[in-house]
C-alpha cells in the first residue's frame, strides 16, 4: 500500500470577483511509498499548499482522488494517520507550549498520563523545555516552528505532511528541522514536505516531485534525475605543447587556463574520455577529470521554463 497516493487531482478555485476560474492543480498523480522522504518542489503559487490541504482533508478537490494510508481523504477520519504542519501555524497566543500540546493531546483523545508522556517526548525532541511556561504570544518564528512541529507529532502519526517546514528559519533552525526529518525517517515515518529551498531538499529527500503551475513536471529519485544530466566534464592537463593543446581544444566545448594547467570542458562523457586519451597520447599529464553534475537548482530552473 502507498503511504500517499493521488490520482488526477484537480482543483479549480471559483468565485473570485473580476477573475476567471483559476486551475491551481491540474491532474496531479503522485505516489509515495511508506517511509519515503518526499520533497514537493514548486515556486510561489505552484499549488503546493493546495495539494497539502487536500491531503489533510481541509479542502475538497474539484476532481480526482487522494489517499493517505489507503484511506480516502474525503473522509475526515483519514486525518488520524497524519501529522500536519501548516505553512503558518496558528496558535492560541495566551497558551504556553505545554498547554498547547496538552490541548492537542486532548483533541487526539489521549489520557492525562499519555499527554504527560507526550509532553516529555516532544519537549525533548523539539527543545521546548526552556520555553515550556512562556506564552506563545512573544514567540519568534523559530520557536513557533518548533512548537508547530511538536503539534504535528502529537499522537505519533505515521505520515507527516509539512508545508514549507524550513521557511523563515535561520541556518541553524533549518538544520534542526532537517535532522528531525531524518530522525523521523529512521523511525519508519513517511514524510511529505513542500519547499522552494532546494538545498534543503537535496540533502534529505529520497525522491522529489516538481510542480509547475499546477502540473507535475517531474517525479523521481533525486540521484537518477540528476545523474541523467551528468553531461559536462572538466579536464585539467599540464605538459601539452601549444600545438597539442590547440588540437585538444578543437575537440572540446570550452577551454580556460589557470595556474593548475589547461582546463578543457566537454559536454558528454564519451567525448571527455576521448579528449583525455588525446592528452595522454600527446605526452600531456592528466591532473583532473571531473564530471560536473547538475545541481537540483539548475534542474529546477530548467523545469520552470518547459511549462508555459
Ligand atoms: N482560496 C483560494 N481562492 C482562489 N485562489 C486560490 C486560493 N488559494 C490558492 N489560490 C490560488 O491557487 C494557486 C496555487 O496556490 P497555492 O497556495 O497552492 O500555491 P503554493 O505552491 O503553496 O505557493 P507558495 O509557495 O506561495 O506557498 C495560486 O495561483 C493561488 O493564487
Ligand atoms: Mg504554499
């Protein structure tokens, strides 16, 4: 069974004065296996939050279906499998973190003893002890995000759906969230999170989906997506005569010089191997042979251009 599955999910928002209908999601089909860490990428307005709200039973799809742990998200009971971190978590500002978690524990039907145990577990995990008694009202973005994450984890759900969990955080805050996601992955949880912070996604996801204007343009394993694109190699050589260097340059797609030697750039792996062998045959020395992988950032930017 998939942990999360959507089939042709489409959402059209209606009823805006002076505006036509907006198709915010267009036949989105996704599958996420249990225990995956899935990064859901897209620019502002791509439809990430719309998707997440449908998965969390907070919004109805116009057409199509969505399932979490095999259960239809149109049934509110499906929510019990999900821990949800909203884009902008809302809190009762006059409660402190301990009271906040207690409140959500009650909503989950936990007993008093279970709620106390939950507080111990989550206060440790999210470093809430020092702020246990402070009202949320004065909290910084980072403190709110930690508390929001703790709320999502109340009741120990199997599937975590996180809407931009790292946005607005400083590098330390982002690292904490990354480490937490990896820890939860180690505990067998399925994690689905949206982001436009590509570096964060690159570091922790096994698979990604890229959403462009409501359409999924790419879904796949990160290493495969990027591997397919290893198509530029940088070769550094020394000890070449001017004539040999010119001959090698003619077979390359770019050249430059540095104190390390002559750099030759070749846009495919076979061509790069041929250039390396030319260098050796002309008496040169290979200093470096480096395939340049495309970063997720570059990949992402190109995907944006393919959908108009
Ligand atoms: N309640 C609504 N009524 C009308 N249009 C909406 C509504 N909510 C979202 N939209 C539109 O749907 C599209 C997708 O919005 P959504 O919030 O899902 O994007 P997002 O990928 O989460 O963006 P962001 O990165 O800014 O959070 C946008 O064009 C947005 O204007
Ligand atoms: Mg959003």
